[in-house]
């Protein structure tokens, strides 16, 4: 366990250092969520006046939750890009030789994704509150929302790590990005589930991300709706993608 | 000269067709985004003052602009690759005229953009898009789409030739994407509630390009919207191509 923690800590420190010292890595993960928040909450705020749209905390808070979870997920995807780049540079192969616990490598990347999600999440909260976002939930609700964001980040990181370790090239970028992008946007992004139309409504109804985003919105508005189902889905996704990532790690080890 | 232009255009088209990654995203991605947004924002068509009965009619204009943005990146990346690979230096030693290189290259990009626009239009008709502009509107909307593509491709070519780096061209893509999002892409300007956003959308030329294409689908022939769209597209196209020609001249002098 101590070796696992040492490897995880070292990989996390290196990844965080790489991101923090390279603006080309850091800025997109900060600027894009801010931009989406501005574009969605600002440009579409009138959508909150659509008949049947009755979110108590207003459209800014409604969009804030989506952008927070999206940023958490994409932080995980960007971490997957980093893993693929490490394979291309040959760094991961050297790491495999040196690391006494190789699963600690995955944990290290996941920790760095959490660090990235923390920075972006704090900035999003600051921008949201500065632009008058109404928060109806209490401290416990906000902790629930943050926990949900961390679980989404972890699930996305493990998914992207599994892809990166199987393909071991940056050209796998779309294979990491597109599935996450589609799952996120085939959920109730702009309006509640009941107001979605056509096939998007059908897909969003069975999309596992839908309960997560709905629970996140319940948290920020202070609604008393139960969130156990959303957390169960999030934990199940983390477990499934952890298995996926570890299997990918074994494939990478076997490939040499 | 014409022979040189045709040869460069043929090379440009072949270069694109041989790489599915350059053909599929510009066509598929805008259509997927439109399909998602149409389902997600259909309720917005119930807002008082919304100009169309269905959100599809409102949203179908956006793929035309997104497709043009991809044309911009393709044009810039291809020229940057020519600089990086030394093709431009070898070309400079031949009797090839500079104008033929640029016109031929942009011509190839225009052909791909035209094919994309036709696909968007066919998909629109297939899913029940209204088209009050009638039969004459079809060539007119394609012409506007081509002009918009030329405008962005000219800017992309300028960045590609000026920087000589494919990464630099990719780096400019988010900037163009921001211009798209901060426009009247998702809601008509009068229905944008936030004053600051409406202000940006009003001064953002991309709003008028979208509104010009949208006018064929929603109102038929709207002289003001079309004059603004064609005017802005022509100004950007002339500026972009002139800047690209200047960058090409500099690039060839340097070699």
C-alpha cells in the first residue's frame, strides 16, 4: 500500500507540475469551461422563460451544474491525453520499469485530474457567484455537488486512461473525447428532461449522466430530492472504468 | 496560369479526400451538434417572438458556418504543412505563379465546402426543413455558403502561411469557435436576455453570416439580412485572401 501511495504521489506531482507550468495545457482546461458557462448561461438565459421551465434557482445555476460536471469530465479526458503523450515520449515504459506498483500510476493520473478539477471548479464557483448565481442549497448540498463532480472526474479519467493505455498514441484523442462529449450533450443540457424533444429525449432518458446532472441541479437549488440513485450510478461508473483502466494497463504492460 | 490553378486545386482536393479525418468531421460534427441542439432547444421555439415554428428551421443555418470553420482549419493546416515539409521551397524554384498556388488551393477547399453545404441542405430537406426562398434560393444559399467558406479559408490560409505551423492554425480554431458561440447562433438577437451578450452578438460579424443563411429558411428573401451577410462575407473574404497573398509573397521571398 505504501508503494502504491508513493507511485501515485510521484505520478500525480509530475502531472500537476507539467500542467501548472505549461500554459498550453493549463489554459484550455480553464478557459473552455468559463467560455461555455458564459455562452450558455448568458446567451441562453431567456430559455429559462420557456413554459414548463421551473428551476427555482434560475438559468445561471441550471447551466452552472452542467458546466461544472462537464469541466470535471473533460479534465479527465485531458489527463488521458497526457497519458497518451507519455506513451509516445516513451516515459510510461520507463515508468513501468521503475514503479513498484503499476496500478499506482493510474491512481496518480486520477489525482492530477482531481487537482485540475479543483482549480477549474473553484474558478467556476467564483465566476458563477460573481455573476449573481442563486444558490438555494445549504453547505451539505454543495458538498454533495462537489463530491458528484469529483466522481465524474474520476470516471472520465479512468475511461480515458483505459483508452490511452490500449492505443498508446495521441491520435487516440477523438476516441477519448467524442464518447464523453456525446454522453454529456445527450443529457438535459439546456432544459429539464421533460422539455427535451424527439430522439434526444429518448436518449437522455436512458443516459446514465442524466441522473447525475439532475441531482447536481437538485443540490444547487436545495431541492430535497433523493440523490442516492445518482451516487450509486456514479460509483458504478467509477468501478466499471477502474476495471477498464486496469485491464488497459495490463495490455500496455504486455505490449512492452 | 489556368492550368496551374487547376493542378493546385486538384492537389488540394485529393489531399483532403485521401484523409478521412479532413472530410468526415467537417460534415458529420456540425450535423450531430445540430441534431442534439434541435432536440435540446426545441422548447425555445415556444418563446414569444421566436421567428420559426420549429427549432430545426432556426438551427440548420449553424452547420453551414461550422463547416466553414473546418474549411478554414483545413486550408490553413494544408498550407502550413506545405511550408513545414519544404514543398513551398521546392515550388518557389519552379515557374509556378504565386496567384495560381493560392487560388488553386482555395479552389480545392471551396469544392469540399460546396459538397458539405449541399449535404447540409439535403439533410435539412430530408428532415422537413421549410424553405420559403423557393428554387432560386438553393443556388443563392450555396453561393453565400461558399463566400462564407472562402472568407474563413482565406483567414486560415493567412495564419497557415504567416506562421508556417499547423499547431498555430489549430490554435486559432478555438478563437473562431468563440466567435460562433458569442453570436445569434442559439437564439435570435432580440430574444437574447443579457444585454452584454446581445451587445457582443450585435457587433459580432458571424451573427450576420448566420442570419443571412437563416433568412432563406425562415423568411424567404430578406434584402437587409442578405445584403449584410453577402457584404460582410465579401469584406472578410477579400481581406483574408489579400492577407494570405501578402503572407505567401513574404514566405516565398524568405525562401
